[in-house]
C-alpha cells in the first residue's frame, strides 16, 4: 500500500510540473496568419484575441473596405482556431491516461465527469461575404428593417393658475406655488 501511495505521489508531482510547464507555454502561445494575397497579416494571442494587425502598403489600393473587413474577420477566426489547437495539443499529454478516483479507491465516486474532455477544434467555414458593401449604398447594419421611431414624450402637466385672493395651503403636505 505504501509503494502504491509513493507511486501515486510521484505521478502527481510529475503531472503537476508538466501542467505548470504546459500552462506557461499555453499563456505564451500565439498564431500568425496571413491572407492569401499577402495584403493582411494578423497575430492572435493565447486568449484568441487580435494582438497585432498589419497591412501591406498598397492594401487600400488593391481592395475595398468590405473585402478588407471580410479578410480581417477570416484571419482572426483562423488564427484563433490555430491557438486553440496548439493549446489543446499542449494539454493533451497531461490529461491522457489519468486514473479515475473510483479506479484507485474502492467505493470512491468517479471524477471522470468533472473534467471535460478537450474538444476537437474543427475549422468552421467562414460565412459568405455580403454582396453589398457600404460604399455601394448597402447598409452596414445587420438588421435591414427600418428603425423604430422614438416614443413621443408625455405632455407636461400644467397647474391651473391660482387666484391672488386664495388662501395659502393650510397643510404642510400641500406644496405652495
């Protein structure tokens, strides 16, 4: 029993060190992607966010703003997917082959459902670019319905004028004008 516990403790310490190294590497993971025409280059950080965006000097002469926006979106999507795949590859060796608590201790509950499996990241097809662009008179809004008019303000309540001969209010709860 003591040998089994020593072996488990050694495995735990080894896996903890591996996890620490993998987390450090995952935090530094980036992806650099470039458009097929070489006009745009994007760097994506470990969180999947755009860290750097670069344009070739003649980018604005060779493309339209709508095409450029679609290219940037596509590159960010591709780079984010690459980062996720790299991080999953870093973590896979650590999570593979871990024994379940129920396998180690008789009558113990299974912890297998508590740790989600690392998903397979599949590159999704980018949505087709919209045929119209802002420059062509198309709407930049996703919802093509006309805007809803603002509600009309409620009319102000007007107090009737008081006669000068009226007595002042007799209660402190009534506001005098």
